[in-house]
C-alpha cells in the first residue's frame, strides 16, 4: 500500500497501524530525509515499510514514483491520498491571492487525482483495489461555509467531487473520501479535539476491513456523512 504525506501526522499513524496489520507500507513523502526516517520508525516496530519519494504537486515526480514502485511491487492494493497543505489560515475568500488558491488546489485536489491516475495500472492488478482520499469536514457544502480557511475548504470540496468521479470511472475499485476530524497534528494544532489514532481510524478501516462494495462515500467515524 502507498500513503502520500506519510512522514508525519495522520499519514504516519495510518502507516504504523497498517504495517502492524501486515501491510507492506510505502511511505510517500517529498522530503527524503523525513520520509526515510518515518519508514525506519515503522520498520523498528516490526512492520515492513519502504520510503518512496513523491511530490504530489509535481507530475514528473509522481510519474517517477510510480515507475520506482513498479520496480519493487507488481501491484498496489491500497492508495491513501493523504498529502495536503493549508496555507491560508482564516483569510477571507476575497483576500486570497490567485497563487495561494492555485497552490492549494494543486496539492490537495489535483495531487490526489494525479497520483491515482499514475497508479491505476498497478491498482488494477489488485484483487480488491482501494483508493482513500483524506478530505475534511471543511469541504462540506451542507450547512454552508463558515469562512475558515476558504482555499483549503474549497480544495476539499473539490476533492470529494474527484472521489465521486473516480468511483464512477473505476467501478471495480472502492473509492472513498474521509473526514478524520480535527486532529492533534502539525496541521490541526495542539488544541484539536482528536488524537492522531482517532483521526487514522476510519482510514485504516477502509484500507483493511471495509466491504469492497463500499464506494463513492464520504465518511467520518466509519459512517457516511453528507457533503
């Protein structure tokens, strides 16, 4: 399995838990030093982990990563598109620069699509291919926007749209998006209400235990939620 942005936070915890379940975890990260360290930490705890350098915002990097992966494994069972950025804080929607908005979409939305597209040939060789996109409750349109981090939230709304389109395009795959909740990570901050273990739970479940016919859903705490 491959997890992007797995050198820290939710991605790293997902990797740790799934390695403990017997998965060979590929730790995807753009920072080679951090990625190798994260893979070593997982391996020290008895799991099997391999670092894979990948920058989801760079098409050449993603293409190279898929090729490198194929030199090690002949198929991919699970892809977790976890890599993401939040750079706009609480800036009002009318104050966000084009570049900030574009960079956020490039990583959070197009990045997930780009990686999925590159790895579909390997996923197609799996008996039960699964794609899990790590989204956010901030991307929900239900209830209306509250003004928080608009570029980030819009990118996650769009990611949910990508998830739905991929589920239709890949009928033999289980393709879902997840809201992990407000988690105590570098992104979520120390005041967040959830532990990293709680944030990882639904992702781990989708990767390992959820029914293969569960697809085209947006989930929190293993239950479908509106978006």
